């Protein structure tokens, strides 16, 4: 692909104008829903932190206004600010583990309902939304495949460990059902931190949990916004000059903010739609399809190959995503969103 290529260029080259149209629609739907979720969630956390000092609508506007300039300034600024966010995330996380561990009830961890596990798939896809940053990383790291691959392995292994411990603590402290439960929090559109206050009666634990949720959500929010800017610049074929980036930022932040203000409890709903449909199609279905076309239709050289397994593995990947889409459609009919309860 040419330099600074993003999903639009890749889909046009490999799948033609029809594929490009599909990517435009799915990508825009994904990012509107994900941005809505982040703005709604970030605003809610600010309200939890500042209490009555700031109304819900103002908190969402403040959250956007504070972090939008970082995206406008570009990848290097976001990279440097992420060091601060990661430091805050690590400190709050370690404090949370230290304070929360004594409250864990092992009996709560014995509860399981495997029949509902399939309905967590949409959130698993949402967790891999970070794949949108791959084209930006490729340009930022000057197409050094070894560096990019190392960034993938380290950048996914650390969050995996962090979230396994996080879920161990949340599931071991908060009841799954009943008053002050994860289910009740989900029904009110709240994250998993809210029930901690009622269960533990520990203001420090609740405060640390809010801090961890803030740093986690914001680090994701800024990176995704930057990826969205690069996507639009590629799709609209505009250079990233100061003037162009200004109106690109307006396109990125204004519509989701208006929707988040209109529907203040849309956080979990937006995440469900983003993961179940958009992420599954964009990052689950299209990559193996484009790889298939590149290898077996256009016959690209084998020295560019990154994925093992040939046609068989590509077929497995495609069928897996098709099954997930069927499950998500069934999930929408049954209104079962079990997997969303653990989002921090």
C-alpha cells in the first residue's frame, strides 16, 4: 500500500468501490458509537469525581474540550500525553488491587453461567478496537514490521493481565444480581465502579476505582480519536495541515458529543452495537477477506505474508466472525448484555 494508507485506501485497492463503500459506512458507524460511548462514559466519571460541582451535560462538554486539542496536535503529542495517562493508570491500578483484595469473596467467583458466555463476544470485539491504530502505527514507526509486531504483543499482553486481575476483583466483590449489583448498574447505564461504593462502604476504594476508570477510558479515547482523524484524512484525501485538522476534529467530536448529550445513558448500548456489528465486520471479517484477495486474486508476493495457515485459517476466521454476527443479532432480540457488566 502507498504511504499513509488507511482502511479506505486498502479496501479500494483490494475490494474495489463496493468494498470501499462498505468500509466507509461500517467505519463511520463504529466510530460514532465508540466516540459516543467514550464521551458519555468520560462525562459520567467526571460527575462521579466532582459530584454536584458539575452537571452531567457540562461534564461531557468539558471532557471533549480538554482532550480534543491533543488530537489536533497529532501523534507525537498524544504519545507524550499517554505517558502521563499510563502513569496514572498504573498507580491507580496498583492501589486498587492493594485496597480491594481484602474485600474479595471467593464464593462469588465460583458462580458461572456458561450458556451466557457467547453473549460476551461483542464486547471482546470492542476490546480489539485498538486495531484501528495499526495504520497510524505503521506510519509512525516507518513500517518497521518488527517494531510494530513487538508493540502489538506488549501492548495487548499488558492489558490482558490488567483486566484479568480487574475482573477477578470486580467479580469477587460485587454481586452479579440484586440491589447494588452488576446487573443493576448495567440496567442504569453505569460502569462496574458504581456498585463498589454500596458493597464495600470504602470511600478510598471507590475513589481509586474512579481514577482507574478515568485513565483507562481516556487513554483509549485519545488513541481512537487520533486513528479516526487519520482515517478521515485518508478517505477524504486531505493533507493534515492546521486548517484541515481543525475541521476534521469538528467532524470527529461534534456529532458524538451532541448524541451523548441527547441520550446521557447510552454508554453501554453504544459499546454493544460498536463491538457486535462494526468491530466484527471491520476488524474480524474484512482483514481475512482482503488478505484472501491479496494472496489469491492479485497474487501479492509471499515475502509480504504475515499470517500463517493459508486458505484454511482464513476460512476459519471468516466463519468465526459470521457466527459472532449471528449471535449478536440473536442477542439484540433477547436483550441479553451480560458481557457489558464488567466494562470498567
